[in-house]
C-alpha cells in the first residue's frame, strides 16, 4: 500500500510538468522522461524505513488502525521524508 502511494505521487508530480509555464514542449518531454526514470530508480529502491516509520508512528499516536484516508495522508508524509 505504501508503494502504491508513491506511484500516485510520482504520476501527479510528473503530470504537473505539462502545466509549467514558460517551458517548451520539448523541455517538458525531457523533464517527464528524466524524472519518470530517476524517481523510479532512486526513491522506492531502499528499505523505506523512515517513511514506513512515519505511518506506523501516526498509527501508534492514534492508538488504532488508520482509515484509508488517514493512511494515505500518513503515507504522503512518509514519502516526503523519503524524498
């Protein structure tokens, strides 16, 4: 589930390149190609201990299992730590 959140965040980030003002279409394509490969290669390849600890920490603080929305929010925060 934690990796699925990464996939969603990566797609949203890369999708935003198309809306950057002042960049040529060619540059937008280069950014999309580069970051698609770079993020996939460098970000989820580790143990993800820091990011998963964020999710678990929030669960412990709440004293219960997280709802789907809470898990997503916690995972987004966890990925911010990982990146």
